[in-house]
C-alpha cells in the first residue's frame, strides 16, 4: 500500500507532458529512486537524464498519482474532463488501475460513471465487512408471551380488556444490526449489484456485494433520503468513516450529490483512480462502433480476444494477429481497424495494420486516433497491390463528444458499405 503524508506538494501535468524535476525530488543522496515501487511496477512513468536534470514523463495516465512521500502529480486531460466522463460510461474496462489512497474530487454537474462509483463504494464496503456490520441497541415491539419493559397501556387495551391474561405488549431493547444506516447500506448493495458490469474485472466487487447482502439478509432495505447523515449517529466511532463514505457514494449515484474528476483540496474525498487513456479510448471506440453497426447487421469484434484471432502465416499458428477491430458480417470480414491514442500514426502502426489486413484477407483497413483540431475527419491513405484500401479517421475529443462519436461512426460506415 502506498503511504502518503498529510502535507504533500501536488504538481499539475497534462497527459504525456514532460517536466524537469530537481534531482533531490526523485532521488536521495545515495542516488536511490524515491519514487514508490508500486508506481515503478505500473510502468507509469519514464525518467531520462538531460543537461537540465531528470526529465519525467507520465505514460498516458489520468488522475492523482502519488509519486514520492512528498510529491504527487495531478494528471489532467488535454480535452474537456466532461468528455472523459462520457467515454468512461461507454468503455467497460475503466478503473483497472486503482490506488489504495484517497483524494479530493471537485463538484460538477456531470454524472459520475458507474464503474467509478462501484469501485469506490466497494472500497469502503470491504472495510465495513472486515470490521463487522455495525450493531447497536434498538427498540423493538414485542407481542406475545411475557418479556420485560411491558407497555401497560397497550397490554390492557389489546389483551387484558379482552380476557387474555397471558400475552403482553412489550418495548424490548435488543443488540441488533437492524439500524437505519444498515437498511440504506443494503439498498445500496442491491442497486450496485444491478448495474455492475458483467466482466471479470469486477468479479471481486460482485462477490463482495453478494457477501454483504448475506450479512444483511434479515435487515429490510430502505431508500436513501437526502438527509441520510442523521442515521450515522447510531454507528460506532471506529467504523463511522467507512459508513459515511459508502453512503455518500450511494447518494452521488442517486443524484443527491455530484462530483467531477478534477482535483479540489476542499472537494469530496473518495478513493483515487488512475485511468489509462489508451485503454479507455480503445474500449470507447469499439463499444460505440459496435452499437452503431447493429442496424447494418455488422458485428464489431475485438481481435485481442482468443476466439477472434487468426494467424499471420498460413502454414503455422505461431503468430496470431490481434487487431483492435474486426468488422464482420456473418463470416465475411469487411474491414480491420487499429485504435491508437497517440498524436501521430508511425511506421510501426502502418505495418501492423497492413499485416492484419493481409492475414484476414480484408478489403479495408482503418486507423482511429484523436484529432488535434475541433473536427472529426477521415482521410484516404492509399491502397496495396492486393487492392486493400487504407483510411485514417481522427475523432475530435475537444468538441461535443456525442456529436464527434456519431460523426466517426457515419464516416467509417460509409467506407465499409460503399
């Protein structure tokens, strides 16, 4: 686990922006790296020596990245943060990089992606399960045979006045988990279980939600009101923070409160997530195109998955090809695509797509990458000797992302169906 000090310098950087740091900030007097080992294992940063000092570049990540005990990097997108929020709602593999520290999120009018809320809620739910569901003395109504704390008025009215000398009406105090906060917690578990992605990436969270529902089985669920904080008065002090944060996330899900992704020292404290823009952009494009091509009865498959892989050579199976996109109608491959979150398509990317097109005998290949300008465009690059044509589609992330996505789908659909 990454341990951080309460006082920490936070430096803002844009994605893939390089910055010169003082050597003492990254290395100690003996030349040993001060960067957390977990960050180095993520291959999240690249440090190279320059005449001005060590230059640090973060590899396509977004979020608050704890770098050393005294230094954190607040990594921001070059495009509007609301567009990232929208991309996350469509991409399924968000939040793969999850850090066991908390950070402050700004307030925003945009809705937070469900993946973020599920992971955040389960972060605190795990703490609640580890320490045990909260219990307290709760007043319960008892009718039947004798129990202490007899309510004489109701006993006389309901039993003695009717000739029943045996049964009583009692106000009994029992040490029970049937607290109002636990009723809200059960409601949250049920709601998040409904929307959790059907993915192996969320298998641990799914098991945690089911385990919590088993522990809360005898407790009725209750809808969370906006003034849910009142219920926290029954929660013991050693676990109240976990309850407070878990219910806060449920409140955000219901729309009672809002958060944004930007860092704000006075904002809402939630677990810190590091997002890979390469992964999010790839999943966003694939999922959007798959939905857009349904009306044409064309499937958009992920060539990285084993069941969709073909081989590069015809006489051996040693080198499977793994295109990001395979446009397929029944058994006919209509085109192949590669999604690259980078400013420029280089020679390696060109050869990669050409080899994939040849291996799958596809008539079309297309690169998809972010646009530098405000417009979504598509450009014909050329054709090979076997007649396959190649295009480069650039989607604008600076403009309205919904409009850009629709424009991207229209342009790619046009070249595939021509």
